[in-house]
C-alpha cells in the first residue's frame, strides 16, 4: 500500500467517524436537547456523558481529517490548505463550547435542589440556547466554508476526486454557510425546511468523500502526473544536452 493510499484511507475512515460520532452524539443526548425543562427532571444522566464523549471523538476526527489532508492539499494551494485546517479548528471550538453547555445542564440537574426549580429552568434554557447557537456557527456555518467551499475547491483543482463531485462540495458548502447566515439574520427560521434542504448537498459531499477515499483512494491528479513525467524525462534531456 502506497503512502498516498494510506493517507486516503486514513482520511476516509476519519470522515466516516465524523458521521458516526456526530449522529451518535445527538442520539445519545436525547431529551436534553429538546426539553427546556430537562434540567428540573430526575433520572440517570449517563446518556449525556456518552453523548459528550462522542462529541469529543468528533472533535478529534474533525481535526484529524484536516491534519492528514494538509500535506496533500498544500501542494495545490498552501494558503487555502491552512484555511481548511483553521476552519476545522474553529468549527471544533464551537462544538466544544456547545458540549460544555450540555454538561453544565446535566451537572446542575444532578446537584441542584428542588427549591431551585424555577431558576434552574431559566439557566437550563440559557445553556441550551448557547448549545443551539454554537451548532449553528460551527457545523451549521463554518463547516460549509471549510469542508464545503475550501476543501471542495481544492479537491476540484487538484483532481484528487471526481471534479463533478467536488463541485457538489463547493455548492453545498456555499448553501450551508449561506443558510447559517440567513438564520442568524432572521431571514429563515432555524431548523426549518429551507435550512434542511440547504444542508443536503454538503451531507452528500462529506459522505461521498468518506466512502470514496476509504474504498477507492485518491485519483492520480493531472498536476501530480505531470510532475512525475517531468522528473522521469529530465535526466533524458540532460543526457542529450551533454552529448551535444
């Protein structure tokens, strides 16, 4: 297995893990994300800690995708490759803040007394609002800029994956980022049909990238092939010049 194939496999697996950990985290959190009165309820909070653990893994896999891809993408455009790494880090920062707000809700639920009921609900709603905003800014906006626009464009220019598919990433990233900004400005409702539809191309792009790189690997990019050809024929031209 070549180093290029190993890198593609690593990136593909990491992208697949981002899907598993992000979806698994939301499912594990359960009612804490949908019930404003959850903080005043009783019962075990193990599911919340499982969700937090999965989101920690999500952070690691997100950054892992960027760091493994950087040496490959910088051959095409180092500034944009750095931009992709930075976008992933910013996205993960938002995810971490949201994760901490959820853990704050669970901690208060387990330690507060029944007499604190009304104030607990108010605090719980505030922490839940923080989580919702961090999701909008991170996976809902910055991810569109990083994994959609920047990574999609670099993949398109390099030819490491099919160019038509890479354009889905560019378009999907633009739609995702635009919908996030539209929600922020109050143009469209959060979680509505418009935002949901705008998310679909980005989901398709990231799912394709994970599966394609895992099972197929990178394509031989034209630029890479040209450079390899130049390295091969350069000694021939040098020998001819010396003979002349």
